[in-house]
C-alpha cells in the first residue's frame, strides 16, 4: 500500500462521482465531521496516480479542507479510467445517497466498455434493485414510509420444501380473488379459474422466450422461455384463445412482451380473435442493464 502525504490543492475530485454532494449543515455531513473530530482522520482518501483523481473519500476531503487542513494522508493506486470508476462505486457501496441520474450514466458507461460490473461490488440484480430502491426513496416524502427489504432468504426456503403444499389443479380463494395452480393453455384450467364468469380485462406478462436466467444464487429459470419459433407461437395462441373465450364483449387485453418476439405475439393475438389496437410504452424509472447495443429504459405493452 502506497501511503503518502499530499497537498489538498493537488487532489482533484472525480467529476463523475455518483454520490450526492453533502454540504455543511446537512445531517450526514455533520455526523461525519463529528466522527473525524472525535476519532481523528483514520481512513485515508483513495487517490489515483493518473491525474491525482480522488476515487474514495470526497466528503472527508471536503470536511478536512473546511477544518483548515492543507495536507492529507492518501492511499495511492494506479488504475486505468474504467477500473478507477468501478472502484469508486465499490468504495461507495455503503453509506450516503446516490445521485441517481449520474449513477445510471456511470453504470451504463462501464457496461459498454465490457468491464465486469461485479468488480463494483454489485451483481446485475443488485444494481437494478439499488437504482429502483433509491428512486423509490427519492420519491417518498417520509422516511417511515420507505419500503425496506427484509432478510427472508427465498432460495433457502425453497430448498427446505420437501412436499409442496400446493399441487397442480389447486384453486386458492383469496377474498374476492381466485388463484389457480394450472396451465393457461388448458381450456379446463382456465374454465375452473373463471367459474362461469367473464373478465373485463386481461393483463398478462407471459414468458418472453429469451431463455432468462435469474440473478439469485439458484439461477432460476422460467418455464416455456426457450422454445422453437413454431412451439412458442402455438404456446401463445392456445393461451390467447382461452383468454379470449373468457372475456366479456369489448374487454381489453394488455400484454407485456419482448420486441424480439414481437411477430409471434402479434400473430398469435390476431389468430386467437383479439383486435390489435396499439402498442403502449411503459417508461421505467431506470435503465435495465443488458448485453444489447442499447440499454432499454422501457417495456412494450401490446393492447
């Protein structure tokens, strides 16, 4: 570890730093300042030799400067720009609030370089959850209203299930709602669910046929998500027919789908008797990281 004492004037804050900039009087700023006054400066600022750019410790640097320090102890590293930016995110993983637009831009930029984003300290799922959670927090006025994820381990719980309670064909009554463990392509299953009644609207998010793999430790897969072109069309057609048969005249349908399978989704809808009216665009709060040439920030909903 290369520890040196450098003039503060020689250090350059990272212009891309995605953490919110704290100011004197801010609660977190004053807490950090109090900690430095109480315990001293015990955590060196991380600086890249390339341009003496500050990678980690921007708020500490600002506080030390306000306290009248002219020099500061730093830990020097020698990194190319992409790894410098990735380390900045990794060092900022705990504490502070994100500047969401800047964080999105930085992650998208790093993803385009081909760098392994896990060196930031986050996997793809964590990054997506981080951005959604931070955006939800920004839009929530009261801290006590914020949704906080619990520590329930779904993977572990699933592994402990030896004999599932719910079996194929089971119908659960949840107040006014009905939930069937069944097959949407089977007429008898859909008839059992609807119990002679007609729906006024269908909202469905079927498999996209993109061979999705989950981001959890179990790497869960989605059934019917990796089919041949002909099989996927038949799969959609049968389910669309059953929906059409159990919807009241004039009833609406909304179908989330992947544009890569747009032809099959459209053809199956029309062949099942539905009217193809328009494509709605669901503009999301943040982009979804992927391996395509352009990162998506919207989803298509066929109506």
